[in-house]
């Protein structure tokens, strides 16, 4: 049995989409462990009593609709009055013990695959900027390009990691973690420390224009420290299984980007200053 809890404040104004993002973010935690059969989801929602009831309803509807599409049953939950909006859930899944994927089993010689591009934080920041600051950015990056990148970021945050997890189980991998609030560096560091290995990151797949926006807004995206939301899976697996994983991911409509290797050495992560940047277009 795999169980986890995850909730956070809004990243987008649309309450229905925010509910879907929160559901994706919460369920991804169990999928990262190979727990593809969710048996229970409990909603966790906090809302100010000053917000219209429609906001509560639409957020909850988005959360439940996303779970329903995954056949992840929402069995109940808890709602409180809170000074700021919160949405998330407690998720329980089951998995065969021998197929459970741990963060602590990366091995020297493994290759690292990331299943979603990075760059959520700077793109979502654009949505929260005052109009005059948005205008300044539009002078540097075409407005329609920014709009497409934001749409791409929302698509990423509402793309479940379940299909990627099924590809992992089909292929057989050593270790995995989802990449969320601690950024690529933080989650890779956890894998390195738990596995007693060194991770070397040599490539960074990013949403188009995210690096430029990160530089303009002061986010450390290119060092892996920028937070992600409902991000992809960082997977560690033997060299001979990489092609099989990439094929399995593609078969399920998922992407796979090779980002580095696992090496012997002190537990830690090195992200090369001249890492290859893979700009992923919409």
C-alpha cells in the first residue's frame, strides 16, 4: 500500500483548472512509486469564506473530474475555512511489493530519463504580473509565443504521470521520483542521497521561452532550482533498457528526455553549467 498527501495554493486563476492540476499533482506521487492502481482519494480543501461558492464548487469539480478520468475513486475528504485557498488530496494506491519503484535504488552506470520539460514556475509567474510588467516582457518575447508557452505549461500540469509509470513497470527500472516543488536539483539530490550515488545532469529539457523568462524574472531554472508543479518522472535505469523505456513511453503518448548519468562518488548532484538545453515547442 502506497499513500501520500499533497496540497498547495493556487497556481492559476481558473478554479476548475486549478482543481485538475491539484489532482494531477497529488496522484503523481503514487505513480512515481509504481502504484498505478489507486483505491482511494480523499480531497483536502481550504477556502476563504469571502470567495463565491462557485469557486469552491468548480475547484472540487475539476479535482473530481480528473480523478474520475483516471478511475481513481474520490471517496470523501475534508474542507475548512482558510485565509487562502488550498487544494489537494490524500491518495492511496496498491502495488506488488516486487514492482514498487523506490527512489533509493539508482545504480552506478544508470542513465537518467525525464518525462516532462521544466519551466512551470517562471511561466506561471507571468500570469500573476501586473499589466505594465507583462507589457515589458511582451517587448522581449512575442505575446502570442508567451501565450502558447503558458498553454503548454498548463497541458503539462494536467498530464498524468500514470502512463509514464506504466511504461516504467513494463520496462523495469531501478529508481524514480516525480519532480515537483523542490525542482530538478532537489528531487535528484534526494535520489542521489538515498541511493548513495552521484548524479550528473548534462541536459535540461525546458518549455520554449522558459529560460528567457526565468532570466528576466529571476528564477534559477537553469541550475535546476526552480520549482515545478505536477512535473514529470526522473527515472534511473540500466543502459540496455533505455530504448525499451523510450519506446514504451512513446507508445503511451509520453515523452522521454535523456538528461544524465549515475556515477560513483559522494552522494550529490552536478548540473553542468553548459548543459545541453532542449527547448520543447508547443
